């Protein structure tokens, strides 16, 4: 069949209500959002008309325009902004409202006067769409934008959360729809579970185009209310920013007067150089390090901002190749050692002097060059394509790697790739071939940090295809990083996190990867600790600059609605600023905010915040589950082999006879409950397949043929009917003597009501009984709860009841119960506490006190 599209747009202009041909309509005339709706079949879109940006419409004009698109004066409508330059970057900056057509004039006036949209009104023309309101049973998004999916054929569908229903996410694969060769005049959908499947038609319609859609489901049809083109921000290829290494010759180094090339003594006493010594022992060729530890020179810089002539001469020599200066010392506390001052690339002496007299001095804080025996360590910049943090523990073979293009600081805050590796056994640096990659997550990576033309480390956008490309490009590199990180953990006899450079530009390097720094790791990444209070209500505040943090500190004193702080740097100035992290930590702890990071759980930022007691969420905590999980349940026969194939060890046992049958019965309940919890058609199909597999195993164990069960099923179907009719038993009651059965049977079944939802669902505790008894002279209370197993959560609070103490006194106790079900596992939390003594006052009011004054509530 062929689709029908809008051929014209009804629009209220300065000239009145007019019809504008769709071929002549553009964003400047009707708004970008309206133009998007013209691209999809008109039967998918609720009726609408447009009010141009420079028009103050009258009620008469609204009614006239409405009549041309089959709306009436009594219609409920959406009033939605449609900016002339509105695109993906501006999504959400403008607003909408639900109202009646008669009140649309006031709604448009109110939206235009909204203070939070003033910048958008100044930047672009903002038209308004007046569109038929759709009864909303569910709503959400459908997108194949590049940040969502790498391939245009793969889409992500989201159903937004609603009261009593959490958000749902699912994949929509266009290729399956195309194979069916169908098309749809309307997006029909009568079940919530079929929403993802119904939206395949919209995804297939987009073809290979990048699109973002918003949709509304009325219980029968899905309506497209927004259809936007996807836009890829311009970016750079990471490899284009990797420069060639430059090495100084021996004559240059001999002329140094303040710096000296580090020898074995320096490698032994300075932590950052001690790491380099270990890496050399493991077989890597480390660059030369230059040490300046003269306390007089350092004090002169810190206290007076003075750089001696000899140091200026050294800097002119060292900066012939891009130089990086780092800070170390002998008496620096651990909490001050992390994120000590470190320069960007210094490409000339003047830049180095400016860094020493400003950033270096400022970020040292209270550290005394004499007391802390401070040291400047210089080395030439190591050009690398990417970087990584890797975590290993000597007690396990599993190693976690997080990597991203550019320098390691980018992993603090930006999306990155994650690899889990079985590091195998021991051996030397090159003995990594037994290592195996257990799991990987190559993500969309939109930003990274790397030097610009001046050597400053700034935030860059990533250009395709590297935004979806693996930042560690060869599997041998992954294996080597994992294997050597595990060796470093063995040498350190503790869990360590190691910083790596990946894809070195130096062709003479021993390996394309190079370890650079490591430290002990003392945070448990298991999800049993929780990765943040994700359910906390409130608004979010985004920090991109130092100024944003200062504004948050001011807002925190008066705005109680902020619950979450997201850190998304817009430049490289805050990524290693220890004072920034300290100030962030202070306000987060004071206001009990949740910190949301897109970066890695191995980064110093996560480590510092978590260690300080902050509640931190890493938005993609891939691979942080506990490694040891106890199951003690029946599984499919090939599951243990599959787990071992991923590098994990398993303990199994076999059951036979009655134990096997008991396990299968338990498995049947588990799989049935998972079918209850499945949200969409494809998931339900998977769970029903598991149910049938368990039934098949029970048949085999009992020696029962499927045909026997089918005969019983048909007999019951003929006698009692099936479940396809949707009959719900509301209640039963005994018939009074004066009513005959014949009269009841004359009531037609078809006249019974048709329900849109099951009645009284979800229902909390079904039945509560409180019994009293005495055991060995002591009073007991037996509380019995009856709950429906198909629900996922229950809660119950009984104000108080009394227990008698051995001395005969009555003791008042409060009881609460919370139950949650996940699959076939039911978790119960009971609270029993002493009731407040003030509750005795209510006993008098209810007539239970010694004077018998008053009657109970509701008594006559």
C-alpha cells in the first residue's frame, strides 16, 4: 500500500487563517517540529494546526482553524512550541501544555511569557502547534540517533515511567520488519506488551535515516507527535591529534643546570618514579625523567613567583620537545598525593614559566616545599592514541579495563569502553597469550581530552566512526594490559589500579601499550554496596565549568529541589583540579546530593568522591557485579560450560529421582513468575519457551506423554472453557431463597462489564490475622499474612499490638512488613519496635482505658 502525507498546513498568520502547501512550508514559516510531522504518514499524526510566532490569535481564529482539521471548540488539545531552529541540541529547551481549545489563547500567552524560555525566544522564531489531545495510556521515545545505536537499522524504544509503572527500554530491529514486507496505515496496538513490535513500522519507514520520534499510545493506536532528524555534531578523529615523539640528544641534556636525569636513587625514593622502575623491570622502555628537588628554587617559585635564570635556561632546552611537569615529594600525605599539580604540554619556556608561577603554586595548597620535600619531575609528552585504567587483584584472575581516546583524565567524566579479561597465569610481560577476553562493552564515546594546537588539554568531540570504534584497537593490546596489570598486583601484593597509554606513536617502543602509574585500590566495586540512590526524587543540576560549581554552592543554600549533580566538563580546566573536587565533595556531603558521572569507576574522581562518603552513580556501571554468586538451583544442562567458557569457575552437583522432580517443580514456579514479570511480547515469548522446556523435562521424568496432557487439557476446555475470553471472577455470593436459578441463568453473559484493567490491582496484603496464645506462661501474638505471588512488592503497617511481659505488664509493639519479589526470590523485611508511650492516650479515647471514657472510632 502507499502512504498518504500532509499536502498542506493550516496556519494562523497575520493575514488570518490560511492553508500553506506542504511544499512551501519550512522551519522559518511553521517551525522545525511541524516540518518533522509533515514527513510521516498523516494517519500516524494527531490532527493539528499552527499559530505563527508573530501572531496573537483570537478565540474565533482558533475555532476557525480547528474546524479545518476536524477539531471542535470543545476539543482537548496540546499547545506545543515549534522553534524555527529547534533540533536535537535544543530538545527540551521549549515547552508544551495540555488545555482545551477555548483556553488555548491563554496557554500560548503563558508559554510566551515563561522566563526560562526567554533565551530561546530571543534566538529563534517560536511558533505553536495546536494538536488534538490523545488519551495517554503510555508514551515514550523511539530513536536510532548515533549516540543511541551505531547502525541505522537498530533502534532504541523507551516507555516513559508512570505512576505504578517503571520505565521500559527495548530494541526495535528494522530488518525483521522489512523481511515481513508489511506496511501499516495506522500503528495499531491493543496491548502494552506489543508497543515495541508495533513501532517497527515507524522504524522501517525511516529507512536508513537517523531519526528521533516521540509517541503516545491511547490503548488502541500509537500516535507520532514528534519526528526529528538526527544530527551528528562535528568532531575530530583521535588519530589526527597524535603527534610524533621528539627526543633530545645527549648534548642537550648535558647543558641542564637545575634539572638532572633521574638515576637509581631517584627511582627508589619517589613514588611516581618507583612505579617507572617496576615497569622497566617488567620489560618496558620508559622515557628519561628530569628531577628538580632544590628546595630553595621551589620555595622561590611558590612564595615569590620568581624563576631563576638557570631554571629558565633548562626550560628552554627541555621545551624543544613537548614537556610535561609533574609534582612529587617524600612526605606528602596520601590524601594530598592524588591530583597534585601537573602541567599540560609545555611547548616553550614562557609557557612553562607561566605554569610554574600560577597553576603550580596555586594548586599546591598548604604543602610546604621544605617540609614535604617537594620535587618537580619532568618528562617529554608521550603521544598515544588512547589511554586506560586497569584494575587487578592478586586473589583473582579477572581484570577490569576502562579505556577512552586521548589522555587518561577523559575517563574521569566521559563515556568509555570496558573490558573484562581472564589474565591467566604468571610469566613475563610478553606472556599474555593465555589471557582471554571474557566480556566487552564498546560504547558510543562522544568526547575525549587531548592536546590542541597550543598543547593545552581540551575537550574534543569525537567524529565517526571513532565514536563507536574500540579505543583499544587490537585484542593483543587488551590481553597485554590485563596480564601486566595482574603482574603489578602480584608484585604489590594488593589490588591496584594502573594507568596505561594505548597505541603509542613511537615506532621504537617495546610495545604499543605502556604502563605509566599505579596505586593501591581500596574500594569495593560490588553492586551489593549500591551505586547510588537512583530512585531519589528531585531535579538535576549539571556542572560543566568552575562557574557552574560556584552557582550550585549558592543555589544549595536556598533551592531544596536539587537532588542530583551531574558533572560533564565543557573544557579541560577542571578535570585535574583538586580544589574543584574538594569543593564539590563539600557541597555534595552537606546537601546529601547524588553525584552522577558518565566516566569510569576506576577513575580518581570516582575514587575520591566514594572514599569521602559521597553517594556516586556511574551511569554505566558495566561489569561491576559480584563475582561469587550462590545459586543452588536447577539450570539448563549447558549453562555451567558456558560460564566456564567466560573464565569463571563453577561448582555443580547432579540430582535424580524425587530431588530432580522437586527441583523441576521449583523451576516451573520460577519461570512462570519470570513470564509474569516480562514486559514486552518478545520477552514474554522467551519466558514461555522456558516454561515449556521445564514442562518437557517433567514429562520425561514422570514418563508422561504430551498427548496425555493434551487430552486432559481438551477435556477441561470442553467442560470449563479456556482463558482466551478474558473472564474475571469478581466475587461470589449465596443466592437468596426467593430467587430461582432459572432467573439467574436468563441474565445474558454478554451484558457483563468489560474492564480495561484487572480490578483491585495491585492489591497489598490479601489477609491479615492476629492470633493470641500462651506458651509456657508467656503471651505470644501470631501474625499471619496472605499475599498474592504475582505482585512484585507489598507493604503493610499495623499501628500497634500488645504483648504481656513475664511480670504481667502490657507492652505495646509496632509492626511493619515490606516484601519485594524479584523473579522467584521473595525478600521480606520485618520491623518490630517499641511503640511510643503517647499511644496510651488513644486507648482512653477509644474506651479501652481504666475509666472507660469515650467510644472507639466509628462506634455508636
